[in-house]
């Protein structure tokens, strides 16, 4: 069984003929998806040869060399067109939101995207809303003391008003996430206030986000 974070990502993957896991690292997600029948076959890519070597060992150990193709690729850019066009779902997980945005901008696709940003989550959601992506579902999980989030989206060309919690499944982990985010933003605002040269634009941005989070918390508690 995968850990809580990988299981959360897996839960968002639709049944597909071909899955593409970008930045696969040890290829655990692609292997699990194929073994469970969620994907008939998979492409797993990484920018570095080291992780691909580790991925190859995982694939061989599970006897899936005939179903999982490993590729050295910078995001989507080096995936051959025949594989890219046949892929039903692309996963970009375990990387920063800025990098995920760069990958999406680098090569357009209208297939399902499952994204798990480790940072710049709000910036990534803003990019998706403003650039025609429908965030269908966003989930949260707790793994030890950490909380992770992932989302599934698809391009439909409709520009949307920014919603930092679009598609969120409002469960207990989501409520804990909100409380932690409020505390984190309060600390950031306190730090800005103590600074000699306060970044007023950043302060206003954080205050607006805090207001949204407080509104979400009040809604959850009502």
C-alpha cells in the first residue's frame, strides 16, 4: 500500500488506458495504479537519470516492464507525441506549484491533470482559475504532522474568478488545514509588521487570503 500522500493522489486518478506520472521519482504511484487496474499502462518520467534508475528497479521488481515506459523528460516537453496524445491522465506531484505551472504552460493538453503541489498552492490555483482550467475536486490528507493537498482539473477554456479552495472536499482534514493556514498567515503578517520596510502589497494579499480563510472556518463551524 502507498503512504497517505500517494494514496490521496491515487484517489483522484480516473480509470485510464494510459497514465503519465511526471517526476516519478521511485515510480511507486505508476506501479500501484497499474497493479490495481486503475491504469492499463503507464509512462513515468523524470528529469534526472538517478531517479529513473530507481524507478527501473521498482518496475522490474513488480514485473511490469511490459506495461510501464520510463522516459527522461523535462516536464511534458520530451514525451513523444504518440504517447502524449494517448495519455488519459497526467500526474504532477511532489514538486513546487511554480514548477507545475511551468510544466503545464510548456505543452498544452486538455486531458485530466492530477496535481499535488508542495508549495505555492494558492498561486497554482490562481493560475488554473485564470487560464481556463476547471478544478473538479481538491482533497487533503494528514501524514504524521504534515497536511498535503492535491487536486484534479481539466482545461475547458472558461476563465474563472479566483477561488483558493475551489473543489475542496470539506472534511475534518480540510478544517484542520484551514486552522493551520490561518496560523501561518498570522505569523507572516506579524513578521511583516515588525520589519522596517514592510511589503505593503504582500501584506494586503495575505490579509485578503486570511479573510477568505476565516470566512471558510466560520462556514465550517456554522
